[in-house]
């Protein structure tokens, strides 16, 4: 299994826009993709912003490339997600699961 990690930041005055987008659009679209196994959304408050951490689970890097394209490290952020954030990572990280408890 591969974990894909991405982070975005929103203003504290706009705490619900990205989670709403994530629940209504991101999870629905990802859920339809072959090789997609699940997603987790986390948040932490950092001064004047809220940072969201998104971890998605995939069967393989091939499944990720089918979603993201040949440059699998490029973040895929839809316009609605961009408008909910003040900034976000343009690149993602991938981690191979080596143990699970």
C-alpha cells in the first residue's frame, strides 16, 4: 500500500470550506478510481491558519499515476479546493507501507 501525503492551509475565518469540499467532491471522485483504498483528513490550528493534512491510501504507484499522471508527485487540487485555501503544497509525498498494526 502507498500513502500519498498533501497539506493545505486555510484562514481561521474559513474553517469549513475545505472539509466540505473534501467530503462532497474529493472522496466521491477518488472513491470511483481503481486502486484507491481510502482517505483521511486531519487539521491543526497554527496561529492565524488551519493546516489540513490529507492522507490517501492506494494499492500501488501505478494506481496513483492513473489518477495524477506521469508526474505522480504533482498535487492535484481542484479549483474549488484552491478557493477554500490560502495556500497549499504543490507537491505531494509518497510513503510505502512496510508495517501495519
